[in-house]
C-alpha cells in the first residue's frame, strides 16, 4: 500500500488528474441517478448536461494522467502516444507469419513484415561459422549470433541510434576488430543467463522488436556440403569459397532437435515464407533440422518461397528458379510450398556488368517448368535497385499478404 501511495507524492504531476477523473466519475454517477429518478423536464436537461460534462472530465483526466506518465518514461515520443497505440492495435491484429532463412535476405523481408503485423516469427539458421559469429562461436562455445542480430535489428522498433549501435562493427586494430557490438551483446547475455534463447529474448526487449526471433535449433551444428565430384566441404563459410557445384548439404550432428518455439510457431502460422537468401547456407539448413519439414508439411498455412533475384557465386552458379526449387524439395519433401514469388524487374546493363565481374547473373525465370511441379509462380516487379540488387521489403511484404488472401479465398487482406 505504501508503494502505491507514493504516486501521490508532491511533484509527480498525477494527483490533479486523478482528482479530476474522480470528480468526473462522481458527476456521472449523480447525473445518472438524477436522470433515473427525476420526472421534471428541466431537471433532466441539467442531469444530461452533468452527464456530458462528467464524461468529458473523466476523458481529460485520464488522457492527461497517461500523458504525464509517458512524459516521464518516454518524453521524446509523448506526442506520438495516440499514433503508437493505434499502430500497436493494428499490427497486433495482423496475420501470424513465419519467415524461415538467414542472412541479409531474411532481414530484408522482416523490414517489410514489421509494418504489417506484430505477429512475425523469424526462424533463423545457426550454422554460420565465419566472420565475427564464427570467432565468437569458437571462443565462447556458443551459437553464432550474426544472423540472429540482423533479424532482431530488422524487426526493431527502438530508436535509430540503438539499431545503429547493434550493427556497429569495430574497425580499429585489436581483438575487437571485425566484431559487431550486437554480436558481443548477445554473446555476453548468453554467458550471463547461461541460455542462448533467453539472451535473444532479452535482446528483443532492448530493441522493442515487433515479433519474435528463434534459432532453428539450439544444437551447435556444422553444415557440410557434398559436391558432384565427391569432395566434401565442412563449414558454412567455406562452402561458397570451394567454388564447386553442390550436390547436397547436411547437418552434423544429424540428430539435432528443433527449437520447441519454432515448431510451435509453425503449427500456428497462417503464412510460412522461405527466403529470400542463400539457398544452401541460409534456407536449406533450417529444413535439415529433424522435424522441421514434417511440421511445415502438417501446417495448413499458405506456404511461399521467395526466389533470389541473382545467382550466388560458389553456391548457385547458373541456377534458374526451377533449380532453386528442386534443391529445396530434394532436401525436404514434395509439396513443401504452393507458391513461388519471382522477380521480373528491369536491371540496367551497368549493374548487371558489375555482378558479372563477381560471376553472378539474373536467376532465369523458367516459369513453365516451375508450374509443372504444381507450384504457382507469382511474377512481379519487386527489385530495389541501388548499389546492389535486392528485394524491396515493402513490395514483398504486401505481395505476401495478397497471396495469402487469394489462397484463403478472401481476396486481399487489406
């Protein structure tokens, strides 16, 4: 009781509004009673005015009380209170979407999804063993935080400075060179809590993310590629460097268990989206976790694959849309998804020549072969053409909702 009475201490700025609201409640109560008992026309007029005035007093009192509290806790956004409230209500009613993948492709998609729903779950591969993530994985015997960090920042509703801080990469010479602050933060939290999943949840609170980010498995897995010449490459970061055509990939240990929350999210999903992202090193590793493909097949969700716009050197050289899909199905099961989103944007010769120098080209849209598999191809202009070729996150998110609406026979969701 004593702690609750502290709200009435001088200088807090809430007592006057509590008092005003109380006066309004009393006035509404008395006016309502008067209206019920009185038979006089004049008395009813005064009682009606008292009811209206009392209601206005309550509204003003509550509004100013909330504003006073917000001004103290979150002063820089106090003027946006109504907009924030309405946005959270709207996003909270959005569809349950599960996005599966990793790398920059998945984070690009999440940037668009966070503007249409707060019920997004990103299921992220943990096979990364290169760069900052690989060093932290080896030094601290933890799961790689890099792809997780990118997804957290993509879904973040925190201030821009906090997002920049998580993505900040140390450049000066020394042990910290190449590490991002976000990777260090998540690793430190996992060491403090003793639980990588808990570290992700606490990081989610810091960044106020719209949705959830979940590792596909909490096992410390390695990705191994078998090439068509019979050779094997061990390690996700080394697979593209081998420059050899990939026959298949697998995880070790092969008996790793899926994260419980990942299966739970798939079971309740209305839409499941694969990609965009690196085919063999970002998307397929999630499907190799035992039980993951089976859960997806059981789900009644609309299932969509977003094919990459460009091929990836050392991984999908010369691949068409059909080749991407075939690799996905070969590593999971037929009927994994019903729709495939294919980009058909015009890309300038100057930009294409730059990609050609990196031995990358446009993924051939062989739509007829795709539809012979029983998969419906959705072809749209979706590219965001800057220094690099990527999907426009907002166009992509809107198209996913449109496909979902058509699949459920409801037309567009919005």
